[in-house]
C-alpha cells in the first residue's frame, strides 16, 4: 500500500504502541507515550517533580478523523487538562488549539510507557473484567526524583465504550 492508496484514520498521536479495536462499540483505542524532558528543557515551567509525572500517558478513543493534537498539545497531570507544548508557546496555562483536539479518556502518570492494550472479551476472568481494558506498561528510566514506576499491567473498567471507574494495578 502506498500513501495515495491509504486513508488517514487519525492524526496528532505520538509513539502509539498499544492499540486495539473495541468490538463492543466498533471504535479504535490507543495508548500514547507522552514526551520526555519537560523539566530538563523547561525548568522555568516544570520543577523536577512535575517533570517526573508529566506529561500524562494517555488513552484515546479514536473515531475516524480524530486529531489528538500532537505535537502541539500534551495532557498536564497537575492541571488536569490538555495544554499547549512549550515549543509552541505553551506556559502551562495556555490551552491554545488543544481544547478543540480529541481528548484522552484516561490519563496515567508520566513516563510509565504503555506498550500494549487489549480489551478483554473472554469468559475466564470474573465478570467485572468483561469488555474492560488491560494495559501493559514497561516502566521508565526518567522519573527522578520520584521512584521508578510502571512495571505492571493495569485494568480499566469499561461500560459502553467508556471508562467506568478508576484504573487499578492488575499485576506487577
């Protein structure tokens, strides 16, 4: 397949490794790796601890035509909203073009590095897991001064294609 023969399904995503089709609602979902080095590159905006937990690792529901905003936007865990990246004039307050972009449906602490996403449709686990999402993280090298974290699989309960409760560590 060449680019002229292809179809752009979604854009504005960074380093998506985990993605899965949710057969219940017939939509594509993706886990996005957040960027690195916010404290190192922008110490006037992020202290070391803020850089350790930002930006969020994000889960998106991606109907065809979605634009999640990368490279212009990131999700700030402290502010709990999508903001402009500093390279594009962001100051941790300016939303810029970001409110008009596809918003993530679940956010995780920064630098956990999501690598796999699977919607569970089997019958071997208890019913609370049915149609929920399992996400495998490989952890990260750059959470200092916070402890390294993210060497686990989490579960996100879902109902009708949307998160239905808080995520929890399933295995670590």
